[in-house]
C-alpha cells in the first residue's frame, strides 16, 4: 500500500517516481527524492549505489521547466554522474550532450544515454553518504510517526 496517491503528484514528481523505481529495481540504487546536498540546493533524485556511487537526476516536465533551470551545473559537484529525466515527448535536443538522459514516466524509466563519470572527492562522498543515510532514516521515521515533527530536520 502506498501512502501517496500518484494522482496527486505534479508531472516532475511522477518522473522522479519512475526514475527511483528504475534505479532501485534495475540498478540496485537507493533513492531519495527532493534531497538537499547543501543549503540552497535541492535535487529531484539522488541515488546511492552499493559501492558508494552517487548519481543526481533532475526531472524536467516541459521545455519551459528546463529553460528556467539555471542552477543545474551547480549539482555536478555533488555526484559521480548527472542525468536529466524527461518524458517521451520532451525535445531532448535541448539537453546538454555531456549529461546523461533518462526517459521516464510515473511507473518506470530507461537510461538512453549514460552520463560520463566524474568521481567525487572522498571527503565529499563521505559527507553525502552520511547526509543521505540520516535523511532517509528521518524521512522513514516521519512516515511512521507523523506527529513527531521531524519534517523540519530534512534540510540539514
């Protein structure tokens, strides 16, 4: 049973859902949607692999959504691989060729262009993995005990 009704999600959230499903079941990643790697930045999907690899996926639901995103290059310092996730109708020629590409819907996704690898420094990886684990644990606890008031701690 899902706690969130997919019919209540925005288009970008639906893409993130399909991406997280694909990366989890198809590639063995653990995913967090709307993750804050540092103050002032929020990635749509951060994925953590079994060997500590970190991927960031930004979900774009329309041409206007992509064109208004001037901050995406700042996310490159927070991952080993960077991807765009779009639906099958998105004009993919707009997306930078030096990034990965995922075609997604609310239920699944497919990596159509693998992102180049740019390995994170060990210290940054360590900080991100710890923050990822803490965020995931707090989010799970907040789902299990909504009255605990934990949602305010997710940003830090």
